[in-house]
């Protein structure tokens, strides 16, 4: 359906898990999706800076990213050490999950 609308890819993320990718994993080898790109991510719930989207290299699934609540400094260190990238999930969202409302 997304391809019919002109999209050639998207990102899938779930809170503190890769479970949101299960549906994609079931169909990703279908030849009709050969030119469709899906980026896997995790929306990580930090202890002190709200929610962050984390994208790691495709072959790497760190179990520590499934344990919510680490400080953002540690999250940044782990993600960068293993070649990933991250950024605020919804910077101006709810106070409880927005990086812009934390010190």
C-alpha cells in the first residue's frame, strides 16, 4: 500500500524493542519489495531525557536496548560505540517523554 502512495521506504520503531519489525520480517524477501527500504529502530525510554529513536547497523541487535531507563549519556556512548545513530523521538511532545523538557 505504501508503494502505491509513492513511498520507497520508511522506519519502523517500537518502544524498547524490535518487535515492531515482525510484520516486515515476514514479507521482506518478497521480490516486489526489492526496492523498498525499511530502517529498523527502537524508541528508547531514557531515565533522564525522554524518548530517543535509536538506529543501529542492520546486523546488530543489542539486548541492552530492550532494557529501558538508562541515562542518556550512557545510551549515547553505547549507540555510538557500536556504530549507531540516535536523536529525540518527539522533541516537543508530552513533558514525560520529550527531550526538550529535561535538563
